[in-house]
């Protein structure tokens, strides 16, 4: 049995152009951070949050990290940082031509991180800063719990890594209970986790929510379609047979004396997958820029770059 990968003419050149868009998107994130330093512009929703949610938060007696409006910014920028890193990985894979099996995992993760960043900011610019803070705390809590759980599984619970992770998790949970009086440990550990009426969505629900939001602003993909795309990317990430089988074609080779399996990749599907990652990141960065009230200089430059290479991207 032999495997051959067939790619159409001009494929490598187009992959290079798409890789450039991944890099341009990642660079737009860092450019925004360098120019604006995650500081709110006057009259922006972030400025309102800064006024209502001072940092350090006076309602927290012993903060274990960022609090108030800076916690919201910290969560959003961390998710976008992660997504931008995945875009850098995608750029490398597209340049090398390895676009059949490894890319869906990075595309899926890019979409997930963008969805959670947008979820923290919320669907309404008039949403209360207190609700945004609650959503940021829920994201922090799940992260701390995962760190504690996995440290305990990898090493003995007497190991310093577990002791530190467990101490941080307990301090964060105590901080949340202090910051939001009336909250119970049961609501924080429920399914879904809930804090002052804000419920943390699972991975698929967050993606569906994000696409429904972008659809309301003129996007072309609704939530139902998005869950199908997300499901397919998940199937390409976790052990599932049909995605690979659909890209494999067996032929008889009398000269070789055995069947030959051809791995076929077409430009259309490859570019469609790239667009999914680019769109999620572009929308999240645009939404973040609007929340902080930053000038749209960086986003406008990214818009022009994408439009030049993908003229139908914004149609």
C-alpha cells in the first residue's frame, strides 16, 4: 500500500497567500496591543467598566491577581493571544502544504478561543460591566480548576505544582464568593456554572452563540451551520474515520502490483477552512477594538489586506 498526495496546479502559491493572511491577522493583534496597551478610550464600554469596576477592586480584600475591569481585559487578551498563536501555526502548515490532517485542530481551537473572548465581552454594548466581570471570573475559575485537576493527575498531591495550583484555585473561589455576595459554591460548580445569572457555555454552545451574534451583524453563517462546521472540525481533531476516508481514493496500480491510496485535497475546501479561522479572529479583534473604543486603524489595515487576497471574504 502506498500513499500519494495530489494537489492541483497553483495550490502551493495560494497556500502561501493564505499563510500571509494568517500572519497579518496575528500581527494585527500584537499591533493593537503595542499601540493601545489594552487601555480603554474615553466614552467606550471599557471606559464605563473602568469607572464602575476599579482595579484593584475595593470589594476584594486579598486579590490573587487582576481584578475589576483589568480582569476582563486580561481574560479577553489571553484568549486572543492564544488564537493568534494558532494562526501562526496555521501559517507554517499552509506554507509547508500540510493542510489535510493537522490544520483542523488549530482552526477549531482558534474559533473556540475567539468565541470565549467575545462571550466575555457580551452581545450588547449596553450590557452591565458587572455581568462582564462575572463572565471573566467564570472563565478564570474553570481555568484554575483545570490546572489543579491536571496537576493532581500528573503528580502526587503533595507535589509543589499541585499545592500551588490548589492554593490558587481556593483563593480564586474565595475571592468570587467575597466579590459577589449571595453566590454559593453550588452555583459555581453546577452545570452550567452560573454567577449572578451569567452561565458559562460549553465549547460548542459558545461557538454557536458567537456565530449567531455575527449573523445579527450581517454575517453569512448562522448558529446551526456553525455547529456543523465545528462538528466537522472536531471530527478531524478527534479519532473519527469518515473525514480521512472522504479524502482518500484507492486506485489499482498494475505496475506496482498493489492498490495505491491517493490523498486528495482541493483548494476550495482548504480555503474555506482557512476562512473559518480568519473570520472568527477578525470578528473577535473587531469586537474587542469596539469595546475598548480604539481607533480602527489596525482593523482597517487588516480589512484591506484580507479583501485584496480574498475579495469575497466580506460579501
